[in-house]
C-alpha cells in the first residue's frame, strides 16, 4: 500500500525542519550547518539547535571538521525481539527498585546487532543525575552496558558479530580491533560488571551488569549512573552489590517464567 500524504492543517514547523534535517543526513551522508540553513531557509542558529537535539538522541554525530553525519539511531529498526513488551514489564519494577535503593538513575538495555538500545530509564530524583536515555542507540563497544553484554560472548561469537554481514550501522572493527576488545573485556568477565566514565553522557559514571540468562533474547544489561562527584559512592562495594542483587532478581524471575513456559520468545 502506498500511503497518501497530505500536509497537516496545523503543521509544526520545528518538527518538520528536524525531520527534513534527518532526511538530508540520510540522503547526503554529511551536512554542514550553513548548507542546511540555506536549503531550509532558516537561520544557522536554528539549525544548530535542532542538530544538537538530533545528536543528543543519536540521530546525528559531529566529526572533527564540525560536519554532521548520520548517527547510530538512523536506519535502526525495531528491537527485533518477540515479547519486548513483556520483557520491559518484567524488568520495570526491578529497575524502579534499583533506582530507589541506589538513589541513582537506572537503565535497561538490549543488544541489537552491534549497538545497544536503551529500553527503560528509572530516573533519580536528585538534581544532578544521569539523563533519560530511553530510545538511545549507541555502539555496544563504546558503552558500559554494551561492553557488559559483549563480555558474555565467546571470542568466536564476538568476531562473528563484528566481521559478519554489514548491518549498515557505521561500525567497522577489523579482526585485530575485535581481538583487542575481547582482551579488554577480561576484567569485566572476571568481576561480572563494567565501569565507564563519560561514554554515553559527559561527566557521568556508569556501572553495568549483563543479564546472564540463556532465555533472554536479545542479550541485555542493567546499569546505574551518577555524576563524577558521586563516583566514589557509586563504586562502593555496597552499591555494586545492589546492582548485582537486582541483576540476580531479574534472572531469577526470568527463570521462573521460563519454567512456567510464560516467556514469549
């Protein structure tokens, strides 16, 4: 079916301009502020503000030349998991409890190809906190949650993931880089969690643990994040134990659901 397109009576210009910028990124592959402003007939400052939001949500990235390029969220389809809604519903109360016990923002994410997709955020009430990452899509090897998930893969599985078919995600790691990544993740495999500073948000520390359950498809992880000023508290053994206890509770509930044949995947 070919959709019939009629411009809405009450069109929202800012939304339309943001979508047009997305289309330009998709079609041109790269974009300068002055060129976009000329094309759309709006000011460079307006383009800059719109592009800043697209960068924040992962639909654009900016290189060293200040050129905007398509980000990891462009072209990414659905999470591609049967029962994604049920999985979110199962995890949500545990994530809320983790936020309450840690007093920090908690996240749930899944691995989709070579990127991780944030499916849930339980945001802390503290004034300085990790942001709402719902819907964020970031390269798996550059985020604490993604690295935690990757640590559960064998060396061969990791090579297959990164050297397999082109997933049109802009992520290209050669064999030596994949081997180096596998080696970097040895401490993560040993302790069962990863720590990242400034990987997804500037000046934010994240601790992430993979969900280690064979019935979870796709692979998943949970995280807690805090500003650098609270790094010591976040990495305190008691805080880490809170994260790992939440992970264990999720795994236990997944196991019980699987035993009752209630998992839809």
